[in-house]
C-alpha cells in the first residue's frame, strides 16, 4: 500500500482514480449473469478497432486527383487519431483512470471535426449523402458519447464543494476591536447609524 501511495505521489497521472464508481448490483451478483452484454468503454474500443479496416478502404478508395497531393494522408491521419482516441478513452475509462475525461474530450472533438470536413468537402450527390449518413450515424453520436463520458468523469473527479449559506450582511455593533477591522475590510461602516448621514 505504501508503494502505491509513493508511486501516486511521484507520478499522479499514472495512477488509477480512487473514485471509480462501485460496480453495479448485477455485476456483484453471483457470476455477474445479469450484467449487460456491452459497456460504453467496450463499445468505444470496438469502434476504434473497427476504424482500422476503414483506413485501409480509405487508402485505396480516395480520389487520385486532389488539390493537396496528400489528401489520403490527411484523412488517414485524422481517422488514425480518432481510432487511437477511442481505444485510449475506452481502456482508460475501463480502468477508472484520471486521464479518460481528457482523452474523451479530445476524441469527441476529433469526431466532430471529421464529421464537419466529411460533409463540407464531399461532392454533391451520392458522396454528400454518404458523408451526411456517416456524420449522423457514427461520428456525431460517438462524439456525444465521448462528451457525456468526459462530463461524468470530470464530475467524479471534482471534489464536492461545500454549501455556503447566502445571507445578507447586517453590520452590528463591534463587540471587540477585531470585529471593527473586519467591517473595514468588508467596506462596511462600523456604526450602522453612520451610513444614514
């Protein structure tokens, strides 16, 4: 236990979060038989792995004539970043690691950028319909999942702020010389009747 604490103190980003949510009741039951067959983390890893063959399709299917000369490298690079982001987010979230809200945010952003550029650079007709279908059917829903996962992860990592009662400040007669100093710090008159003059 002491070794784990020392490692966390020297490298806090490598340690799993100690605020990982408790396993659900179904998983705690004998054998976890009532557990759903999927989890968001595993779906993200699966989607990231599913992008691997898609990059091969892109490498052979993108147009040969383009303005940049490296058009295929741009799209394969973007999809590679999405692939790595989905896999990293899923694996880090599965472990309850403190970094998964960051990777989820970055991956969600990449997915939105991909949807935007796919639809904006597609030629009209079937190519545009395909780009909109990919954006609405895969990229934007995965981006929403990543953003929700990031928000939930950040909420778990943020310490709960204590409730501070809000009440009007009513100046009172100073009971000691120290309380008069506090009234001056708060820019309140030491004598309530002096403010009426």
